[in-house]
C-alpha cells in the first residue's frame, strides 16, 4: 500500500479548501444570474468542484495512509 506523507496530505487539504471555495463561488454566481444558460453552466461548474471535494475527502478518511 502506498502511504502519503504529512506534506502530501497538507497539499491535498489546501486543494480541498480551494475546491470548496470554487464550488461556493460558482453556486453564488449561479444564484445571482438571470440568464438560464449561464446559470446552468455555473451550476455545472459548481457540481464539478463538489465532485472534486468528494474525491479529495477520501484521503482524509483513510487514517492508515498517514506516514
């Protein structure tokens, strides 16, 4: 099994925070948008970042990976 170092986990945590900020920003922008096509695009972008959050969060749920 491959183990992640503390530094690697820290970088993943930083990326997780970035993804959360992007998802929230795109959702907020979508809520302010009156154009349906642009709103749909913004919602899709937010969804993509939310999926990235779920993927990155898996690393924090595996405490045995910390070296």
